[in-house]
C-alpha cells in the first residue's frame, strides 16, 4: 500500500491511500503542529511491524474514524497517543517514561500493551525524527510518499 501525505494550506493536510485494485481514499488530517496523526501511525506500524489503523486499511478495511475495536490496533492507537504527546512536549521523554505512560494508558483503556522496550522506543523516535525532518522540508502543495 502506498500513502501520500500532501501539505495543504489551511487547517488540514491530506492523506491519500493507494491500494492495488481499489479506488484511492482521501483523508483530511487536522494540522497539529507536528507530523500528521496518521504519519505517527506509519512510524509505529512500520518500525514495530504492528497492525494498527494503516495495517487494517492495507488489509482491506475502509479508512474510517469509527473502526470496530481490535486488540492490536487499539494497542497501537494508545502508543500513537503517547508518542504524539511526547512530540507535542518537545520529544524529550525518556524511553522508560514512554513505556510507563503507555502501560498506564493501556490499563486505563483496558487494552493489552504491545511488548515494547527501550530499543523499540528509540527506533520509533528515530523514525518520527526522520519523518519530521522530511515533512518540514516540504512546501505547501508538496507530498511525502511512503509505503507500508
């Protein structure tokens, strides 16, 4: 599956999902001062080989904000929230703190955490840093193309 994130003017950027044999799907991504939410999904799902929102779309589900619950996907969503929070606060949270916050979040939402360790957190942080750099260099109207 190919994913194109297009930087737009205004309050939204655009994600376009391209799957063989299916029409393209377009998703408006609210700007959030950091990379788009679904790009954080890409960083986690690609780096950890976990099945979240994008993996479900790749496997044939329509991109929707109201997908039925699924354990691994729900656990990925909690991890996306934790990494977004870290990025919003400067990206300096230690790996052990991220793991602890993630475990607390999963407990509060009653979903099992993915088995992550310091190396996994550092790998995701490196992917987010790379995507952030690439995204910042794109002008309005330009796109960042990824493959999952």
